[in-house]
C-alpha cells in the first residue's frame, strides 16, 4: 500500500507523526508535488524542497518525490537535484485537476495531448539518472483520453503507472469509473497502481479481488478518514473498536502537538488543524454537523482545546 500525495495533508509533518505512531504500517508515500514554477529548480533550500529534505525525512515514511510541470529542461534539473539528495525514483504528476494548472497543460491538462506527453518524455527520459513513474487520471475532459495516452506511456521505461479512474473535470466528485479502469488495466504494460476511494478494508478487498492485475494500491483520503486503514489491510489493527479509537485519538493528539510546535503564526496553525480536521473527525466518530461547527472556531486556542477535548475522551 502506498500513501497518496495530498498537498497540505500528506506532507512531512503528517508522515513523520504517522510513522512515529504506526512504524512500518505504510511502506512508501509519494510526496505532494513540487512545482517546476516559481523558480523551484535553481534554489536548493527553498520551501518546495523542504518536504523532501532527506535529513528531515529520516525516521519518516520513505518517499518518492513528485514533480508537476511540462518543461523538460526544468524537469531534468529537478530530477537531478532529487537524485543528488539520494532519491532513485521521481513521479510525474499527470493528474492534478486544478483549473489554473490544467489550463497550462500541466497535471491532468496534459492527458488530452499524448503528442505533447511524448515530446516531453522523449526529451526527459534519456537524461534521467533516476527511475520515472507517472500518476494519471483517465483524462481531463473525457475518460476516453487514456486510450490514446497508454500507447505513449508503453513506449517508455516507466517504473509504474498509478491510475486514478476519474477525469480532471470530475475532480473528486461522483464515483471512480471502474469500467474504464478495467478496460485500461490490461492495455498498460507497466506495473499499474490503483488509486481512488478506498476508504475501508471492504473497499480495499473489492479492488484487489476485482483487479487482480494491479501491482499495488495507493490510498489518500482513506488514511485520514481512518488512520488505522493501513494496519487493517496488513491485518495488524486492534480487534476492538475501543482500542482502535484510542490509537486514532493518540495520533490526532500527536499531529495537533506537532502543528502547535511549528514555527508559524497562530493563523497558519489554526488553518492547518482545520484542514486535517475536515477529514480526521471521521476517525474519532464525530458527527458531521458537530465537526463542521468546529470549523467555525475563531482562535487557535479554542480549536486546540476542542479537538484535544474530543480525542481525550478515548
Ligand atoms: C487535498 C488534496 C491534495 C492532493 N494533492 C495531490 C498532489 O500533490 N499530487 C497528486 O498526484 N495528487 C494529489 N491529490 C490526489 C490524490 O493523490 C489522490 O489521487 C486522490 O485523493 C484520490 O485518491 P483517494 O480517493 O485515495 O483519496 C490530492 C488530493 C487532495 C484531496
């Protein structure tokens, strides 16, 4: 099981807290994307690279850095920088659905342009000293875009193809289009990783039983809805609900503690706690209306008190 990249969520802070509480439960994570814009390539110690700093990542979940962009020279330079830092694989983000990103033929905006993808891979692959994997959706506008893209991907020595079976336009709404995943899977001649809407052990079992050809699964939101999901998949989660809740509550407390220790303003810390709370409240079985009401809490002190008040009940 691979932890999905989620900008602002599965960042270093989360990965470190998770590994401390549940060592070895998640084998590897793809880190949230590093964008090739904003001069990220020439500068080494900038904010974008802090998340993949090897020293800071020691004792955390092992990661594969991810790059978002469409500029071959910058991509190669960033991959070289990451290789220098000790990484042996980078992942190319071909799935980000954000309109302002996709409109510039980056992320899922490239999916409908297989010729452009080929041009980029032609320019990048021979110059890489690291393995390259890709993370894609079915398409940006239409799920059929994937069928023109697959022959292109098959022409390059990619380490894996992670497929989230939604379109960019779908964002995260509706359901994963599993029929298209089933059709695409045998056409891809690389290890294929399934990603999308695995929220429970039952969801996981359904996916691995239906798609026997997949090499692995990647899970994002499911790990925040239920931090014990990776342990449930491994068969190492506690049997009793009470104990499971206690473990989740301990993790939430760790995470909040780590956020409070950040060198950041109270406003930043408050919004970070709220970002996590939007998903993690489910792990503590808090009713949605109560969880949403908490998002209106105006100060860091009150928010912390409320969240820790809930978690300390377990
Ligand atoms: C808040 C948020 C941030 C995300 N950031 C990234 C990212 O940096 N790179 C990426 O490839 N996918 C990103 N994704 C997509 C996830 O990796 C994943 O494909 C998606 O959440 C579906 O998987 P899930 O149903 O297991 O969550 C993000 C998703 C969310 C909700």
